[in-house]
């Protein structure tokens, strides 16, 4: 399996994350990809290639122009305003307030954010754009006939909506790849999100559409970030009714229950019969992940990969979360090896 | 003029405020009231009395029960969850997400917050409850016939809605006092909010009601916290249509323009002919306030007090903001002396 990867991800190296009332070094950090890259090389999974450029059009096919312009300029404007820390959202349009984007950068951060843990810093935009191009390059490989490809994206994307960032995500790489498939001849695309966290951004982007199926396995929103989306009763709206499937699971869920949910998810995917499958691949379902509560072991990830392969679909893996850094390489590559070994 | 004051405000002494991407010692700090108390004594404005207790009923006449229960237990639950910093909201229901209160305390903070600058800490609830009782005691004095009374509240209240905290506010002292007036025989109450910031919580609480008039002078929401409420086109809804009047003003506004807006506000109050006036008294419109952008001078506050006195209404002053600590005593007491000297 070919991997698409760019060193540009290192341009994103925020120093602060708001966690438990403190500013800590972010869980989502550059070394995550070092461990994955190293493991890919170690097991010789396949070639590792640089991404091509796709310009802004496929980004703007998913995200609002004003949101993208905000992301591009936010750090410079924050610095120009004289603030001394990294750019963190501080006030937002809560219940019954107006959804009007303010003029001041401090207010704009709150308008476009869904969480305060994600700082915007020098290089964030460049890394996010490169990450989207990694996903698009992987999508092109699958379009060209590859049975699978691994888009080693960073920053991740599945929490980003058309006009919202947060959860370490700025551009929704999986959604951008799915839209690219649709805009280039594929009639139906399925996104299977196996990251521990609900892919709220991806769900939101396709919630009223029947041409992209969204299926997610994740920690129950009562207990897990992003808290305010991912309930089982969210099934789509309008033409999209029935094309969102959420499978939330409670704290402590192990692989036996998780794998049953995966079977349910893959059954729905098979019924949908998509032209391609995109897997939002997070490995924060791992038992010792510091910010999650599922109990998957390293060998479970190999089975996960094999189960996904059994769907028999052209498959693009897009990297999302995973924060037990030391094990992230093994767990991620186990999924890919499991897929290949099937 | 009598002042109502309780040392209990000191139970609220958060150590961290998220500001400019850093955690700093909060602008809203106990020493604010020390300076005001000292100045009150210095000029001999009148007696300083302790508040009476009013129990929970007048609080629950304004705030949701579940919200109050959350405030009461949040700090203990946050600590029990193992977090090490003060309790700060980190993820919230952004656009198109669901307004369902999560189970986990980390998610609940985001559900009930409108901003991340306001940490919840040991003693916060006790201080907030005492602050509300200070306002209620002042309201009782005015009900009993005093022409004016100063409720020296801390923490402030005007950003707190029935189920939202933030902007240093937890319980809406002015709204609780207004509701207390209404529930004890007064037909109409007017609230004049002269704090630099828009009193979004107060507006929200009475937005659909004609029995409480809300008039606010504040920094334009395009540029100033709380950013997502306070526009001139917000005039009330349903039976409350026409009973909200917002007078937002741009950065750099000085007293000449500000005083003209005050005249407009007082004209609306006179037309309404309320049984009593509540002044949400913030002095962060001061020229060197560190988080605001109006340009009032200390002597302007004296004129402000005289202008308000000219309305000839029984008046309850309720302390809100003001963050130029060294001058907060002079500026606050200037308003009260201006009122008395009229
Ligand atoms: Zn995740
Ligand atoms: Zn204020």
C-alpha cells in the first residue's frame, strides 16, 4: 500500500493546548507522524510519496470561503492585535445569541471555533492545506485504480465543519477527499469513521446529502468530546435522511463490542454499495490513549484492518487521531497490514 | 446612600483567566472591592450594611434549576474527574450541533458557558450566591422607601443568562433584583446598563417581556465582548418587542457621545415610567480600563450619576465591571456622589 506524506505537517507545532484548566503541550503533536513514518518504513508497507498540489478549488468545494480566509489570516491578525499567547477562542455564540461574525479577531476565533483546546499558530494554515492535499493525492491514487492508499494527514480533519475548527482539525481532509471523488465521476462515496471521537465535522458537511454515506463508531457524546454531536438519533436530514449512522459506545468498551458495531457499520456500507470507501483512521480507541476511553489492543487493530478489507471496496485511509504516541505507529500500521493481509 | 456589602465576595478568587492565549491572574479580582470599599469610607457616602439571606427562591425565579445545581457542584465534580487546573470550558455546542447537556463535567462546562475566560473554582458558588443576596437586600431597601441604594456585588452578574455563565458572571444580580421587584408589587422595572460591556444575560432574561425594560450603553459587539449580542436591531420579541434598547458605540467613544446616548436611554426610561430603576453599574468605560475602549474620565462619572438622578426614580445601583483597579473606587463612588449631589 502506498502512503502519501509531506514534511509540511511539521509547520503545525502549537505549544499550548487548553486541557483540564491548564495550558499543556498539545496531545496532537508532530512526533505522532514520526512514529507512524518510522513504523511504515520498518515493516516496508510500500512506497511513501509526496503529495501533489490541487490548489484551493477542492478545499472551497467543502469549506466556506470566509472561513478559509479566516484560517489563512488568523495568526497574523492575532499577533497584530497584540496578544501574547497562541490564538485560542475565548467567547462564542452560545444559546440564543446571534450568529453574526464579529470584526475583531478575538471574536472571530470564537465564531469559527467549536472548542478552545486548539490553538492557531504560525504555520497552522500551511500545514492544514498540505494535509488536505495529502488526502487529495491519496484520493487520486484510488481514482486511478489503486485498491487502497494511506493518506498520512496531519493536522487531522474530521472535527472541522464547513465553517468550524476545533478538536485539532481545521480542514476536513476526509470530506474534501469524498467531495473530490464525487466531483470526478463517482456516484456514491462512503466514509467510515473509526476514530475514537465522533466525526462531527464530516457528519455536518454531508448531513443533508444522500451521495455521501457517513458511518461513525465513537465514544458516546454524553461522555466524550465533541459532546454536542454523535447521538444515535442523528440519522440525516432532508435528502440525507438515513445516510448518517452513528454507533456511540460507552466508557470501557472493548473490542468484542466494538467489532460488532464495526460489522453493523460495514453492513450499512455494503448495502449502500459505494464506488469507494474512505476510512477516517484514528487509533485513539487504543486502551492506553490518554484522552479516550475504549479498550482496543494493538492486535485488535490488525483485525479491524482485515474486517474493513473484507468489504472489498477501493479504500482510502485518511489519518485522524491517536495520542498514545509510543504505540501510534504500531497501531496505525497494524490496521493497514491487517487490510493488506486479508 | 446606604451600601450593601459582604466579605463573602472574597470566596471568589480564581487564579486563572484565559486572556490572549495565556492564563493570567483574572482582571475580575477581590481587590476591586477593596478599593471601592475604601473610597466609600473615605468620602463617608453612608452606612455599609451586611446583606440579609433570601434563600434560593429569588435565584430560581430567574435561573434554571439545572444550571444552579451545576454551579453548586461544578468545582467538586471537576476535581473528582482528576483535572488539575481551575474549571474552564473547553468545548461547546457550536453552530448546527445539539443543545443537549452532556453527562461529563468537562462537557457540562461547555454547555453552560458562553466564554472560557471565567474559571470556576472553590468558593465561586458561595460568592455568587452572596452577591445575589447583596442585590436582593438593596432591592428590599428601595422597596422599603429608600430613594437609592448601592448593592456592592461581586462577582458581577449582567453576562449571566438563565442557563449561561461567563464574562466573570454566574448569577444575574440585576435581573434577580428586577424579578424580586416584580414579584413584590411593582408593575414595571427598568434596568439601565452603563457597564462598558453589553449586558447580554440581562437582555436575554427579559427579552420577551414588557414588564422589565432593558436599556444598555456599550461597546459595539463587532469589536467587544460578548461579541454575539448587543446590536441595535435587537429590540425584544413577542410581548417584549420594543422593551430592549441597545446603544452600541465604537472604539474611542468619549463622554460627549456617551452622554448623548445616556440621554436617549433616560428618555426611553422616562417614557416607560417604571416603579424603580436598576442601574447595572460598571465603570469599565473609563479611559484606561485594560479590557475596554471607551474614554470616560473620572469627573465624567460624577456627571453620569447626576444625569441618572435627574430621572427622579427610586434607584438601585448594582455593581458590575471595572478593571482599572487603582481608579475603580474613585470612579464608582463618583457616580454615587454625582447621584446624591444632584
Ligand atoms: Zn480522535
Ligand atoms: Zn464590563
